[in-house]
C-alpha cells in the first residue's frame, strides 16, 4: 500500500513497519522513550513507557511474519504485525493506530503483546 500524506512520500506500509520495530524496541528496553516523540503521540509514548518489558533488548532486527493495514477513517489506519523476536524466536504482536491528519504519519494508539 503506497498511500502518502500531503507533503510527504512516506508510504503507510513503510511507516507502519518502522513504527512497529520502534515499539518493540521500546517495550524491550533497547530504545529510550524520548526517541519516539516524532513518531508516537504523547499518549502512545506513555502507554509504551509503563508497559512491562517483553524480554531482553533486541540485538538483531525482528522478523516480520505478517503485517496487515486497514483504512478505518480519513487518513487513519490500523496495522497489526506479528514479529519473531531474535534470538529466542518468540512471536509478539504489535497493533498501531496511525493518523496522517497533521500532514505526517503519527502513531496515536499502540498495544504490544
């Protein structure tokens, strides 16, 4: 899917993949919450910051097993990804609500499990 927001060439697919990896890294403790400020709204950042750590820091990128993105409103999408975390092979999901209403993509809700 190559939908872009006004004034940007970032596709929703590329943004969802990047934001998903950022959420997993934050939940694992390998990325500081303050590094998410451009990508995640304050509410989504707070939700990730109080989330129980899902495991040791990820040394290698996680592998995407699947990524689904659906349009739920004007310039609003929801994505659900299944990832295999390395090196232990555990599978986790990341659900995001992504909005482009401000002229750039931003995660407005997140859940990691």
